[in-house]
């Protein structure tokens, strides 16, 4: 395949991707509204082959080539849905509630997901809600608009009755009722979304659904040998830490609140937490604690242990934190990876992408069988994932410095733009201020590298409203706000807008709401909301809009060029795929064109936003995800 063919492949993309139009749905009556009833292993997950369709019910809009029809039903499996597939292929778009579920089943029915345009009413409601904690089930959405409720069959299913055990006529009537409510919800939402100028962001959210539905079938492949090695490495380290804790504490039982209280407050001499009036906060009195039992709950301990000053206090805190980190890793990640490798033949770990969970609107994920998500785990665990085919590569493409570039572009910060163009090392800047003495006295590049790594946690905190910490941290935050005054000015404007109006619209069109916005005693927007305002404005636009756009174009270009390589995940600012060696060059080119050119073009055409700071896609290819010589030396040495 040549790069010339890549250029020509643009014409092979479906029209709704090649010519994105936020008003695609407006006044269009050629649609199909669909609902499936299925067996409910893992909530009817279509990826699991043991699940099956029980019935499908759908209606056709009045503009459909076959004419409008309110009640069409087929009882049977995925091999009995030819009429449904043809109706969807003849429609301009598909409507469903939690449409990713229906799309997964339609993939099993043989529908080409790259040609489907969808309107998910659950996602539409999420877009209308912004960051408001609305309940998004079909029933709750219908209640909000006074459309009535579902029938008693829904209650049976919620009580644990398996759908296959419900009389088929009842199940079909229940399915038709869902279709009816979904269509009403769609018609109502469509008016609201266009009236509130949310068409562009809604279109982007909907474009992502077929991509995610397709990717979920691939899963991610674990390397059993690496999993075992890493698991026992962590277990050894955990055992060692536990032994040290037993030695310094005299072997107290950490599940005993009495023993913990005695050790923390009496032996180590930590100070108890007081309220604003200076009164010590305690639990009810007991025989052992007549003045009230000292508090040892998780939230209190987090505050108490921050006060560590003596050598003994610091040693205890460090060991306790390390033990907690290792225990969490063994239980929630490595333990799940190990279980998957021991119980499956293919070592494939599956997860579901959640479209409507986060306040910022970026994706989250949930493990299907082993409860191991694809996001937010320790970077040290990434190299346990490999390509499933011998000789293939794992490829990660990410938007380099995306949120920093996004903030600079949104605020038109001149100094930030100059630093990006000059390749200024932001983490070295923060290290030189926060860890000034260490940085100046470092005798080798390795020492400075370690200090720089430690500073990463602080570098962009001011970008999200951070301004409190140690004296050196606060000095850095002040320096940041002064140097990047364009960003500081924007942040003040955003916060003032929220104070005045209790809402803020970001560049995608999405609206965030803060009805409780008010001033603190210093005359500033209260900190938790100020932090959210600064965070959402940048993070949502970058990771809930820009990255999904890149993902959509990469996936569609790969489909258009009929690559055997495939995507397996997306994580906030990146995409992850398994690549056939002979396709490495073209895969890399496709990803970079999607991340850089296609995304900039889409932002201009759909959001009317000119992103002036260059977007840069960084690529990493290897036998495993994010593997390195350093990682292999640390974790794979016998």
C-alpha cells in the first residue's frame, strides 16, 4: 500500500465522516428505532458468545423507503435478522437507547458498523445534562419528560428473572414499549439539542459509538509469563513491606481500630484532628477511651498522617502507603490479569467503554469478567500486554502534550506558544523551582532525570487551578501564573462567568453547570468549583472531543484501506492497536494523519474552531505495550 493510496482513501470514507454535518439528523425522518432483548450474562454483552438475541423490535420513520411502521418484531437469533439489517442499511440513521449495546449485536448480525450513523438517546441525554448527575436509564429519561414508564416486565428483569424465562409475548410487548419510548425521547431530544446549540458536540459523541462497539470485540492480549513474573515480584515486595510494618509496630492488627489508635496517637504521637473551633474530633466514649475514642477511619487517617514530622512517623507513613499501593495493585490489577491468564486459553482481557459516566465526558472503562479496566492502572502494568499474533507489534499513538497545547491554544497564551515551538522542557522548569536544591546539586543526568520525574505531578497543576501546597510548590504555582499570564487571565474569566451565571459553555458547545457556585471568605470562587472550572474547560475539550475525533478517523481510514491491523483500546489521549509488520508504515501514517490533519479539519468544519497550535502524534511500536529496556531490567530479571 502506498501513501498515494492513503490520500485517495479519503474518498472511500463514508459520507458522514468525509463530510461531517452536525445537522445530519435535523428534519430527517428516514430512520430506524431499535431495541434488542437478549440473554443477560454480563448484562447481555454481545462480545460473549454464550449470549444470544431473544427478539428484536423496531419501527421505521415516516421517511424510510419502505414506509413508516410502528411495530415490527422478529423472534430468533442473530442469524434471523436479515430484514432488520436491510431496514437499517436503507435508513439514514439508527436510533437506540444505549446504542453501543445494539451496535454490538448488529455487528454479530453482519451489519457493517463503519456505514452506520447512530443517535443514542442515552448519549443525547448525557450531552443535554452536561455535568449534572442525571439518571440516564430509558425509564428515568422518559419520566423526566412525562412520557410514562415501562411495563412490569422491566421489574421482573430488575428482580433477577432471566429474559429467556419470561413468556415471549410479554417480552415482545416490553420490547415494543422500549421502542416507543425511545422514539419519543429522540424526537424531544433532537429539538432540545439543536435549540441549545449542542448539535456539534452531540454529533461527535455519536460518531464514536460504532468505533467503540467494534473495538470491544477485540479485547487486549496479556503475556502470561510477564503477568506471573510481575505478580510475584509485587507479592514479594508486599510481603517485605508487611514484615517491616510488623517489626516497627510490634505486630498490631490494622483491622483493630483500638490497636491502630494506640499506635498512631500514643506510640507515634500524631496529633488528632480538630474542628474549626479547636475541638478534637472523636468517636463515642468507651471503657478504653472514656473521653471518646480517637478516629481511625480512612478519611481521618489521610489527614492525620500528612502531619508526619519525626523519623518514626515518616517511616510508618511511607511503609503504610507503599503497602496500600502494592495491595491495591495485587488485588485490582495484577490479580485480575493473573486470573484471566490462568482461566482462558487466549489470554484476552475484555472491557466495556463507558460513554456516560464521567463529569468531563471523557471515556472510562469497566472490566467485563475480571473487573480490570483498560484505563487508570499503573504504567508499570502496560508492558504485560502484547500482540496476539506472533511477530505482530503493539502500537500506541498519542496526542503529545495535548492538554497543555489545548490550554495554550484556548487562551492564546503567547509565552506558552513560544515554549511549545522552542521545545521547552516544562517538567525541568517545575523541578528547578519545587526541588531547587536537589536540582542544583544533582551530579549526574540520571539524578536530574529522577528529580524531573518527581516534578511531573506538579508541573501542570496550575493549569487546573492548583495553588496550594508546600512553600516551594506555591512558589512554582505563582511563577507559572505570572509566566503564562494568558492562561491565568482566561481562568479568571471562566471563574467569573460561573460566578455570574452558574454555567460555562466550552468550545465544543457542551455546557457545564455549577448551581452552587459562590465566593469563599477570601472573595474567590470556592476552591472545589474553581478547580473543576479550570479542569473541565481544558480536559473535556481535549480528551472528550479531540482524541475521539482522532480515534474515529483512524478507525475509518483503517477500514477503508482494509488493513488486517486493528485497534484494541483508547486511553484518554491515545489509541492502541495490534499491527501486522508489513502494515507498520501505513498504519503509522494513517494514525498521524488522523491525529493531526483530520482532527484539525474536523474542529474547523464542525466546531468552527481554528486550532492554531500544531497537534503532534507520537508513536511507539514494540512487541509489548510501552515496554522498555529499563522496565525489563527492573521486572524481568530473575
